[in-house]
C-alpha cells in the first residue's frame, strides 16, 4: 500500500500536531519586522516630544550661562524635560508594554507583545527588561528580538485577518 501526504501524521487528514505555518505562532499571525520597526519609530517620535525641547532648552541655557547663572532656569527646565522624556519612554516602551502588551506605537499598529509559552501578558518588570535590542528579528524565523527570547515572548499582529 502506497502512503501519500494525506496519510502522514501531522498532515491535513493525518493525526498528530500540525506544523506551524510560516508567519503564525499558535495560530496567531506574527507581526512582521516592518510593522515592529514602524511601531518603534512611532514610539521614538513620542519620546522626542519631550526630549527634543528638553535638549534645546538645556543647550540654550548652557550657551548663555557662561558660568554667570543667567541660563540656570533654561538649564533646569531642559534638564527636567530630558529626565521626564527618559522616564516616559522607559514606562511606555517597557512597563506599559509588559503590563498591557502594547507601547503607544504597537497600539497604533494593532500589535501586542505576549509571553510565547501561554500568549499572556509579560508583566511590567519583564517588559522593562525587554529594552535590550531591536534588530534581531531580521534574522529570526519567529521575528523575535533578544528581549523576546529572554522574556519568552512573541509579538502578534492582532489586526491581520486570521
């Protein structure tokens, strides 16, 4: 008796687990590197809303100060905006992404970061720990970054048709 593909375990009619289709993880569509990169650019744009004015004010204050204290108010305002910008970025790209599964950029593109083992949210501290690298998905079959691998997470494209 000749066996064809339909009689093999894990095929369309055979018993056993089915192999995962490329671009999917546990039946959920994976976010592409392009989608993730665009979400990251949007996240960085949000960060610039505080960081750019802070840097400008700080630079202006340093330029007119010359050690005479004339630019101290600009230095202080710029410093406060810079620190706020850093804290907001760590919160939204780390804590918020871990506790809600979405940074502001990922939310705008319909993406969500979840734990790979059970597709549940990571938690805030794990989300903060994910802020290590962003380029690894270019080489990875599941488009995971190192922080995805460390946190055992995947980013799903919830906006894609299933």
